[in-house]
């Protein structure tokens, strides 16, 4: 997570999402990390989380074992 908060990581994240709206959570057994991200560039986000982003790739290869991505839509009540 340190890289994601570094200047380099923040620059890459800002290209794809509204960083200030990102919410992170860790599972109770600390085996996984989850993020709720407000994305403004979906294709770049898919590259980022799949390890195809050239800046993110070294960190991805070292740290990421599994990625799952969901699309959430607002519901009017």
C-alpha cells in the first residue's frame, strides 16, 4: 500500500479515478484488501488492475495474487 500512497502511485491513480473518494478496507483475517473506487477512466482502470499498466507492473507482480472487480450502479429510491 505504500507505493499506492507515494507520489508516483498517486499520479497513476489520479489518471483513472477520483483518489479522494477511494475507500479501503482489510478483511478480518487480514488475508485481503478491498477498495471502493470512483472510476472516471474504465479502460485505464482495467489495465491498472490487470497488471498491464507499465508503471504499476513491478508492484503488481510483487504484491497482487488475485484481482476481482465489480461495477456498482446507483439505485434511485
